[in-house]
């Protein structure tokens, strides 16, 4: 049975851990608010860009000489999965859920006879996937948005994707990331970005989609300029969603850890009091027994 000193040391250790988890919870909560605002502010622009490109793509569909980012390479044999995780842990199942979905996608594609390559954004995803699929990782990025996430970070990732695509390294690119829903809920999402996949147009926008426009320069020239920019916007939007999801998951995990530490402190305090009471009772019995023996 542990001594009173051992129990006191254990209580002090848990209290120190509780202070750390409580501080991390507060830091994550403050960062979550800013990250959530950025993610929600970026959604309308990314959605509107996708709808506009879908309208342009509909006008040039089936025509010769379309941009490769829209028409693709004519094959879907090689797939590039852009996996977005965090650089740090202590965030519940945030990283593991993305890696788990990536494993499923890899196994499904390989079962279909496809070739899979990985581009990781975040140290945790790279380290976890490198244990099982080291030969599939073609590039990795760390500390993306360490101080503050900006469009320049998305440009770095986009430039690498375009470099691999122009070199003929893949046919289809898909981003795997956590989409922010709430501090407690993050949805693992797979979004195809190369070739351009037109989003579904809502029924209330049918009149807008069917309107006739005249373009200057041509639709092909506009698409050639906007498609790389759209790719960067979609990557940036995914990074924003992933950052908000990370801080939400971290805040929730640290809140649970703080609560669990409080429960452990109560439990050890009760054990300490009972052990101390038993020790005092034993000493009293020894003193009384010794006095009666005299």
C-alpha cells in the first residue's frame, strides 16, 4: 500500500498536469475563435469561385484544347492524396481520423489497381503514414501556418501540386482534411481538386447557371488563368478548415483532460484522508495498548 508521502506526491503531480491542460485549453480556445472566423469567412469565396468555374467549364465542355487542370490527363491511374494533419498532438482523434481515412482510400485505390502517392501537410500525418507507406510519400510540409496561417502557405503547397502535375507524376489529386463543424465535431472530407470537379449547383441558382454571357477573352483563356488560382483557394480553404478543426479538437481534449485530472485529485485525496485516518487510529491504539500494559 502506498505511503502518505507517495499519495501526496501523486496528488501534487496530477495538480501540475491539471494546470498545464487547463492552460492549453485556454490557449486553444483563444486560437479557435480566430481560426473559426477565418474558416467561415473563406467558405463563401471558395464556393463562389467553384460555381463560377463550373459555369465557365460548362460552356467549353467537350471542346478541344481545354486546360489540363479541367480536362485532366485522360487517365485516372495515378492518384495523389494531399493529407492535412497537425504538427502536434494532444488533440484527441484529430490526426488519427484523417490518417485512418487515408489508409482506407489507399487500400481502396490499390485494390482497384491504381497507383497512389502521398503529399503530407503536417508532421503527425507524415510520421504515422511513413510507418506503413514510406515509399508513397513524395513530398511533405511542416510548420505550415505556425505563426499565422496565410495565403502564402497555401501557395507553397499549391506550387508543389502543380509541379508534380506538370511533370506527369499523377492524374487525380484529392485533399483529405478535417472540415470544421463545431468545437466537438470535425468531419473528415475528401475533396478532388485536380482535375477540377464542378460543385453541385443548388436549385435556387438555376437561373444564374443558365444565363448567357459573353466573355473577353475567351472562356479557355479565363479558365487557364483561374484554374491554378482556384486550386490555391481550395487548398487555402482546406488549411483554414483543418486549423479550426485542430484547435477545436485540442480544446475539447484538454477540457476532458482537465476534468479527468480533477476527478483523479478527488479520488487520491479521499484515499489520502482514509490512509491518514487509519494511520492515526493505529497510533492511538498502540499508545492506549502501551499505557494499559504499564
